[in-house]
């Protein structure tokens, strides 16, 4: 009997979070399914190094090669073609907000099971007004567990429409290299201490944070500092202070060589937290305020529970002082020991088991979808009003409400894509 095909689609977010989670899930699916990863992130070319599965790259909307509506139609049609080519049973999307092109798959392939892997810790951005509507269109919603779950106060935190699994991470203590082998792989000295620094550069504030963090490490004797990109600004100026032994290493996935490091400094994204802490690496988290992920809340949980250090990301002196603390063995030992109490990051296996059950279950049909009651939260802005179409009602901006009936009449066979595209644009 042929294995069922499961398509794992991911958005092009900040960093590799969505794609790495999909890769971890794909690795667990291979025993009973044929997983294919399709992503808007160019990093998808690295997938074979993690999961060893087929992949496709779809240029994201941010490339601006076509208009927004045209791109959503292209995304939908490309995935539909892949469904037809492989006889896929499930399409899973890992991203903050499902694109209209993802939800639009239902309008042309209603029998496909559509899954949303919906990470928590949302910021309170306007996209939350579409949350209920988007969630209703899914056959299954999965929430990757988060070490700091109790600190999530965002729009998804109290919803009861998803299945919570354990944290998902590509770090695996059974397959990751030991310290000696990891250092040999990276070309690091076996005896000297080593710190991994994964911080962005480019914008002025990011550059300043990089310099502050590296400056704080100067006090650590005989240190090897490993970066994944050159610490230079757009004008070619070096952001690193004199006196540091810096090595630029491009290795993927770093989760397999984390044992090489005595400490780390990075943002507090989902992947970083569930790789560094799972590997018991003493870490300073500098939250990234860009994007939709509430990294500050996740990092605060880690600091409050003495699992990691964190800072006010805008306070350069605080960044420098906390980076210097990593040189203290007593602090590193405390953080590493506390991380040993964390739950296992086996959520990818949980997801694979859910998919195994879902493969043979019927998807929501067109009648179920059209009779779904779509409503935004009652605390929506004052310029939002309700309008009904078919058997559903949606709350949308007043200046758009009058357009809906005409749009539906003109696009009878494309309603889902058009409506979600419209709402996506205005929210």
C-alpha cells in the first residue's frame, strides 16, 4: 500500500522557525507517509539536511513579482497542482496567519484536510480580528507547546479550538553530536570556551545590539566567539570590538552541534528557545520586537524561572552587562541545571500521530464551511460593521462592506479566495 502524501506548507517569517518546525514534523512522518515541504522561505533548500524529504520553493508575496491577489491565486493553484500530482490527503500550513491562497484551496479541493500549525504568543496586531474566521475554515488546528506557555496572554492563549502538543524542536539529544565531535565539525579549539552569537544586523538598532553583546563578552578570557554572519553594517564597518577571536561558521542545522558551546546569545524566537534550552545551553535572550511573535514575554518566562538571562532589548548597557555574566561559571551552571527540568521537545511526533489519524477522516465539506458563523471579537474597532453573505456574517470596515455582494456575484466560483484576500488586505 502506498504511503499517503502530506504537504507541509510554511510562510516566509522572520528566521527559520516555521520551516524548521515543518522539517521536524516531516522527519516523524516518514515512517508512514510521504511528506513534502513547500515553503516561501528560501531556506527550504536546507530541508534535506534535517528531514531528507522532497521540497519545493514558492517565491513569497514579499518578492513583489505580482499583485497581492494574483499571488494568492498562484499560491493556491500551485499547491492544488501538487495535491493532484501526489494525491495528497492533508495540507498543513505553519505560519502566523494563513494566506488567502492557503484557505482558498478549500474552494477547489474541498475534500482535502486543511491543518493550521498555529504558534502561540501572538502580539495584539490587527490580524487577530481574522482569527475566528480563519480558524473556522480549518479541519484541525495544532498549537506547538511552548516552555513559557503560562506567560502567553495573546489572542490565541485562551482559545479552545486547537490541539496542544509538546514543544516542537529539531534538537534531539539522541542524535546531536557530543561536545568533542561538535567542536571538530565546526573547527573549534577543544579546550577554549566558545559562545554562539545569533543576532541580526542591518538596521541601526540591530547593529547596536550586536556591538553591545560582543562588547560584554570581552571579559571572558581566551574566548572563541562564533557568529553565523559577518558582523558588519551596510557600509562595511566592523561591529565587533577589538580583542575578540571571532569565527564565522555557516552550518545547518546548528541544533546538531549545540553541545560545542558553553553559552549562547540570541533572539527569543520559538526555535531558539526550544533548541538552546532543550540542549541546556546557558543563554542570553535579546527579544526581537519585529514581527508578530511576543518574544519579550517568552524570554521573561525563561528569566523568571532561571532558565536563561534576558534584557530590555532597547537597553544597550543591560545587554552588555548580561552578556558579561555568561563568563561566570556559577551562572552558567545554574541555568543549565534548571533547563534539565524542562519537558521533552517531542511535539513533532505528537503532530505526526495526529496526522496519522486525520488521513482517513473526511474533511469539512462546502456546506459546513458556508454555514459557519464568522464573527470578529466584540471589541473590534468602531469602523467595523457586520455584513451577511450566504448564511454567514462578517464584521468588516464600513467602507468595504458595500463591496461584498458585488464581489461575491462576480466571483461565484472563487468566493473563499476573494473574500479572504479582501479581509487580509484590510486587516
